[in-house]
């Protein structure tokens, strides 16, 4: 991972307030759908701490709008968080545990409109993100799990 790349973008996990609401009410904050908590049968990841789940670890499934606050049209989909408290990812660079996953990176323009899509299996993540953020129409990048298609995190340009 290059130092330059880590200073040019910031990976944004699910907001802490969303996770708190889900855990406290048992409902998603946008539509009020009930959540489901069960042992993990796969690897995840948690959309708050951005670490992968261990099999058997309790996780909570709920509907999340990955375009909330940035677009008029919703993009609802299933996401998981740890059932118990975990710390929101606030690190520099790309979360290490996500590198083991097959990921898709969507360059998103205002609208929203996906203007570019790249996939990787953990290699060259920083270059993929940098390339997408360099496109003139791209406002941010959504990271998705390639196999399931679900939202993982958002990547914004880091402003000095």
C-alpha cells in the first residue's frame, strides 16, 4: 500500500448512529423493517468495523440505503453488523480484512449514476480506488461484495 494512496481517500463505514438504532430498536432506521440476528455462517464483513465475521459469531442483518443522504432515489440492500458493540472503522487506508474478499468498486456520480465499475480480489485496491476517483464525473466510490452484490463501504476523496 502506498502512502500517497492512503492520503487521497477515506473509507467510510456505516455511521455509528445507524448501528446504534438497529441494535436498540431491532428495526432498520429508514423503513422500520425488523432486523434478524443469527450466528454467522459466512465471512461477512461487518459494515461498522469492516472486519470479517467468524463462523458462529452473532451478526444482525438489516436493510440499508447506501444512497441515504446523497441521492433522491434509494438503493436498499441487505447488510450485516456485529450483534454486539464493535468500534466503527476509522483507520487510514483500506481495511486489511476486506482485502481477502472479492470486491467491486463503483464510481458514482451525482444522480446517482454508476459511471465506472472495477472488480478486484484484494490486489491493487488503492490503484483501483485512485483510478475511479480520478474520473471527472465520479463523486465517490461504493465498495460492494462481488459475490453477493451488497454494499460494504463508501470511499470519499480525502480533502486536505
